[in-house]
C-alpha cells in the first residue's frame, strides 16, 4: 500500500479561466432504509464504496441515535477541508503545524423567516505553539480559499432535478 501523503502544494496555484474547472466530484446515494426515510434510517453509500454509513435521527430530534446524521457529515467535510487548506497554506509558507485541529459544528435550526429549517456552521481552529498573530493570519488566509467556507459565505451553485432514468451508480 502506498503511504498516505498530503496533496501537492500546486493545488494552491491559481487557475485562470472563464468557467469553473472540475477537479473532483464526490458522489453518494441515500436510500430510505427501514423507516423509508433518508434522515431517520437511510443508508449513505458512495459510488466507490468507501463510504457506507447508517443514518439515524438524533435523540434531540426524537430519534434513537446510534448512527450519523446530515449535520455531522457536513461538519466532517467542513472540518477536513479547512484543515487540509490550512495545512497546505502553512506548508507553502514554511510554517510547521504541530497538533493542529479544526472543530466544526453544523446546527439545524428553525428559520424565523419561513418557520421551517436552516443550517448554521462554525469552525474553531486550534494551532498550539503558534504565535497568535501568525495563527490569526493563517486562519484568515485559509478562510479565503477553503471551498466550504466560501460555500457558507457566498452560497453554492446547485441544481435540483428529477432523475430521468437509471442512476449513474448502476
């Protein structure tokens, strides 16, 4: 097995083009499971089989717990992406990070505008041993390039469409 390595710093090189240039697409499918409800009993599987997760409604929402939920999955993606971008920027700047961590929270809440639902997110970055001013600058710079942070701040292009036939998983 090939030893795990961080991605190349060349990912930080700027792209200049008219349109977004895809570099990777993650793909998952959710089915309803026992309760026929993706959030309460769904099964999440990635097209490559690496992700296979049982969804369960958390205790706070009246469920049994014992599985993961969409907020945890989104928080995991956010924290991992921010940590990765932070690590790349630090490496490019020659800054050694020791025990750096990112804690992300995603909260489902009631929306006062429509009375239904909304999400909020927060990330707390720990950079032990790093000068506070340097740490703050590194976090600000990471915030500018992390795609999850940009998504939370600016929104995301998205499409909702009714499938016309077979899934791309098949």
